[in-house]
C-alpha cells in the first residue's frame, strides 16, 4: 500500500499554496482575457455575416445562379403544401415529359430549416430597435460599419420566405465560424486556438464560395452541420465517461445527411478516426459506446431521408463505416467474454489468440455473405463522381460529369484563391497537434489528409478544406500566444503545473500490449535517460532560480510576439484584402452582374433575370421552354414555366437527347423540338454563352446517339471551331449556332418556318424564340395522366413518357452504361467516349478522327 501511495505521489502535480493558485492578478488576467475572447468571437461571427452580404447590399434579395433557384422553389413548395405532400411531390414542370420525383431525389435539410426560421420569425414583433444618438456619436465609424444599417437601427420581425432564403447562407456562415471555434478549442484544449481558427474561418474564400447571401445552396448549411457533427464527436470521445454525447453526435449527423450528399465524407471520416483509435491502442468501453450510439442513431436517421434510403447499408462508398461498426461489436464482444470469465483464464497471449480466432471466424462468414449479396446485386456501385475521386486521370468516362467545371481537379491557383496564406500556416500547425490528451487530436490529421486528397481530385470539394485549414492554422497562433501570455503572468505569479495525467488501466492482448512491448525494448532508444534527466534539471532550475527563469521566459515571449507581429502582419493584411476582393467577386448572382462602361460608369446588367421575367409575363402558363440543362432551374424558378432538363442531371439519356436536338441541323432539330417545346432560349452575347458550352452538348449527345458525331469521333471534334474562329460544317448547320448568332453574323439566320424570334434582352445576352408548328397532339398526349406509368394504382409516383411521334428517335438511343456499374449482367456496349477515356487512362489513347456529320 505504501509503495502504491508513493508511486501515486510521484505522478501528482506539485502542490501550490492557495494564494499561488488563486492569485488575484492571475484571475483578473484570465477574466479580462475571457471577456476579450468573447467579444472577439462575436466580432468574427459578425464579420462572417457581413462579408457574405455584398451581394444583397449591391443587388438586393435575389436568389443566385442555378441550383439555388431549385432549392428556393422546393422551399416554397414545402411552405405551401407541408411535409407529406412535399415528400410525395412529382414535379411535371421539370424534366419534361418524364418529370422528376422531387420528394425522393432531394436533400431536404436546408429547406426544412429555412421554413422553420420563416415560421419562427412570424412570432417576432415587427420593430425597429434604434440606438441613442449620444451613444452612436461615441462609437468609431469603422466599428459601426460592422453593424446592420451602420448601427442606426436594427429591424426585427417577420420576413418573406425569399428574404429568409437569401439570408440563410450568411447566417450559417456566422454559425459555421462559431462551430469552428468550438471544434478547434476541443481539439487543441485552448480557446485561443479556437479564436484564431474562427478568425480565419469567418473570411476564408473556401467557405464563402458556397455561402454568400443569396447563394441558397446546400453546402451553405451543410458545412455548419459537418462542423457540429465533428465537434460533438471529438467531445464524446474526450474521456470514457463522455460517451452519452454520442447521442447528440448521431443527431447532428442526421442533420448533415439530410442537407448534402457530402455527408458520406463525414461518416467515413469519423469511422476512420474510430478505427485509428483502435490501432493506436486507445480502445475502451466508453469509446465503444460513443461510436455505437453515434452510428446507430446517425444511420437510422439518415435512412429516414428518402433520397438516402438504404444507401448506408448498400452503397460501396459507405461500407468503411459499416466495417468499423462491425469491428467495434466484435472487439466489445471479446471484452465482455474476458470480463465475464476473469483475467486469470485469459492471459494476454490466450486472449490475443481468442480474438484472432473470433475475428477470423466472423470475417470468413461475413466475407461469404458479402459475396453472395454482391452476386445478388444488393450492393450499390460507386457513383461516377465518387469514382473520380480515386482515379489518376482527369476524366471519369462520363461526358456529363466531365463537362462540369467544378468536377475538374484543383490546381495551385485554386488553392491560392480559396485557401490563401493560411494553408502554409496550417502545414506548420500539424506540428502543434501532438501534446493534447484528447483522443480527438488524431481526427485533425485524418481530416487534413482526406480533404487534401479529395480537393486535388475535384475543385468543388475545396469547400471541405475551409474548416480544417482554419483549425490547423489556428493551432500555432493560439498555442504560441497562450505560452507567451503565461510567461508574462509568471512574472508576478508562479506558473501553474499541468494537471496530472491519469492514464487508463492497461488492457492486455490488444494493440496497447503490442505498443507497451515495443516501448519496453526500444523506449530507451527513443527517450533515453539522459533526456529525462535534462528535462528534470530544467524544471528544477526553474523552481530554484525562479528570479532568473521567469524574466528570461518573459523576454523570450516578448521577442516571439514582436517577431511574429512584424512577420505576419503584412501577410494578414494581404489575406484579409484578398478575402474581401474574392467575396465581392463571388457575390455576383450570375442572373445579374455589375460591370464598368467605357465612360467609367458602373451599371448592373440584368439581362438574364429580365429575360426570364419576360417569359413569365408574356407566354401562356402551360408553355414549355427548351434550353440547355444549365438553365432549367431558372426557367422553372424565375420564369415559372416547364423546362426540359435541369442541374439534377439524374437521367443521362434524357440530357443526351436534349444535347442531340440542340446541336443538330435545323430541320432535324425542329422535327423533335415541336413535340417537346413551345419556346426555346439561348444565352448569347459572349458572356459565358452557349457557344462555349456547345461542344459538351454534342459530346453528351453522341454518348447516347452514336450516329450524332460518330464512333470515330468520341470527342465530337466535328462540332467546334477552327483556329481562325470559323465554325466547322456541323457547327454551322446546327440550331444552336444559328440561334445564338441569328441576324448578328452575315448569312447566319434561323429558318422562319421553324422559329420566330420573340425577345432579345437589352444587352443581347438572352434570346427567346417561339417554336412554330408545335404539335398540339403530342402536347395533349403528354399532359394526359393516363399516359403516365405509375409504380402502383393510385400512386403519386407516375413517370411521364415521350409522345409516340418521338419514338423513332428514342429507339435510336443506346443507354449509357456507367463504367462503375459492375452489377450489370451480360454484355453491353460502352460508348465511344468512355472507351476513349479508358484508353487514355491506360496510356493507349489515339486521337479521334472527324468525318461524317450527317444523320
């Protein structure tokens, strides 16, 4: 007993007097610093909100770009019709004539949150809270600039749903900043690190890119949900007794899964972290309970989201988390057996052998079951976008996926644009993540590695780098500041010793035993006695010669702060200016933009939104408007008219059909268009117009209609421009080329028998044509509910069909086989484009020829 007490006393912290521990000066400094940190955190959250308001301050409460318009339209539908009808909404205004089952193809989290906020604001009295002029006059103008209406008043009360949806990204930008503060503070055990991380997160372009005011995109809410999930996860594994917080982590994950398809990243990241903790010998029953609660609650909740369904248990990209969950159950089963029969029966080697036998037996059985299920087609294949994250080649083999710019790999310029200077500080921050006692510290390494890999493959995923770069960059800033502050406090108060570390009881027969054995034999080489003696001598010197040690430490701390201030202040100013500039650039709603005329005047070009409004106000309500799929969300959202396709891109064959029609010769185009559309619009004028996108249209069309460009031309090089800017014969004959350049280029004109120009916007950026000789028979046939295919009598899920007149064209289609679909049975013909990309990937590619351009 005496010996045990002696050992315990050796590991205990040195005892300080009550005066030293509760020194008034020390407590006053901590109190003031706490207040300062709270104020700064509020400033950073407010800055996060303000920097995202450029678009609203300039253009008003306008929904941006493409996808946000669908999200807004879905939010309006949810608010008007309620949950039940929302999840049974089959939308026949999009993807005409097939339609889209919105209720089962949408991540509804952002819509639900927005409607909740909108409903909650109805209970807030409408008021203007003003600040007395006497107080306003005493506050510096640069401070007032951070506040709404420059501090003159704060308007509160109900809002329109449009305004709520416009403000949600900015609100959640501020929330994400606060959650990054919590995450960084938990990982580093320092609120100073959290504060530095929040400062960077508030303005880092990697997050602003999807969270500007009006940018009502899923990621605007999802990043906050991800940060909340990660914070709760690392909090629930802090100690073995923290496991009940795993319930909250699971619920947060449900919210993340309901918001964005990137939830797979968070799920697998947490599973990987749980796996690494086992490998590092950190397993305990508390960890088991935390992960099990998180996984069961999170997976059950995610499966309640219709678009996800059984994917967590069937999708290959989610199998890692399933395997980790199963492994945890096996480990805990072995632990229960050992506890029940006592440690005497299970010596370390016997227990090790028992676990090997259990894992081998269950592994063989599980492997056999998995093989049977795979043969039965139970497992879902990797999606093209997921597959692209693990390919060395740039292209995926799917021309539709490859046509999207944000699916291309990131380069150095992208990292500079979206992450700026903090990315270098983040690399340095990796050196400061080792001394913390929380098992959560290992998560940041895994997050950094996975996020860097994903962003290299797909520039869109740069958004997940924002939080991790902010956290890692905050580590050196916060920890060095804390150390320096403690040295100054130490001048008048003894340094507080670190809290004694109480390790968990050692577990035999696992990874911990292996590491202890290795340390027993090699620990002396890694951490020799001489180093231990040197550390003890340093501590002893600091205690006996404190009158020398403390001033020297303070001088060093002051030198570090001065050097850091002089070195990093210019970089900080440059980064802030860069973020402000990028935020302004990213704030263009795309439907309108600000430009400078030759005389220096700034004007807002609003051609696109005015063009859609013209369609809304000047065409019949049942009009169908054909355009490339990019504009489908805006056609239904702004113009309130039926579109042929949109950014959901769920049906490759339908989009390919649209691409074939638009890039085909006039007569062939009209023969098909008259059965599907009353109007057709194109973007013109050279500002991101349809000419730049048209080769993708032709290439996608050729992937399903091999006779469009021909199998000998998988890249559709027949459809393009020569070096001098002249169109190729196939391009010159196409509807798209003639519509964009109608009466603008000499000799370029659409046949008036087929189309009639009815509207061109002020600056010529949008042109609208009426389709002549529309087939009313086909239109009525499509509108007849009897011609829809329902999955059951009386069901809401009824798929529209192409009219009989288009069947000859539809029969020419060859379904596009996804390269990753290994469950497909039998032989099938791969498209020429996919073969070409596979050939390029294997190093045997050859250039495609260009010959036949006629059907």
